[in-house]
C-alpha cells in the first residue's frame, strides 16, 4: 500500500525488456484516480485501455493509454460488487475478475456487470492463466 511518500506505479514491459511507466499515482485511498494496493493489471488490446484491480478500494479502475483515469466499476452494491479483486483478464468485450473470495465476476469492458461465476481457487487460476493477456508489473 502507498504512503504519503510513495507512489503506486504500473509499468509495461515489451518483448525487448524495455520498461515504461504507464500509470503513476501519488496518493493512495478511495478517490477516483487513487489506487490502494493494486493487484492485477491488464490491457484491452483493441483500445489500449488499462484495467487495474484496485484491491483495497474493492473496484476496478480504468485508465487510458496515457495513464489518465477514465472510470471505475465494481464498487456498486449488489451482485456485481467486487470483494478484493486480485487478477484480471480480457477476452474480446468481456473482462473476468478474480477475487479474494474465490469467485470470478464477468463484466463488459465498459463496466456493466454480467454474471458471477462461483469456482474453486484452482479452477479460477486455470481459467485466468488459460487466457492470453499482456505482461504488466505492479510495483
């Protein structure tokens, strides 16, 4: 978790091992552009949008390819509320969110909730690792 003197930063690594910062947030907490313990990151290869599992804020935050916050989702009350999102994967127009509560939530990439998929931990890990997504590092 970030403190007042640290940054939550997300870097991309290309095939030549070139590291580039893509999102840098100087405050932790619940504000729209703030991150609190980001756990999982993925990129929508069609739009370049960056999806971040903001674990302690219990939501997913979406940034454009320049690192500007666009919107967040998953923190609304109801069946689609996230509980400690930890891993993300995008497949076409859907995003799958693995949670600390050992289930997967399915959303459209625009943040509209579709369904809750109950599964065991090993099943979640297999499903997420079976999808193709970009390598990103959260520091």
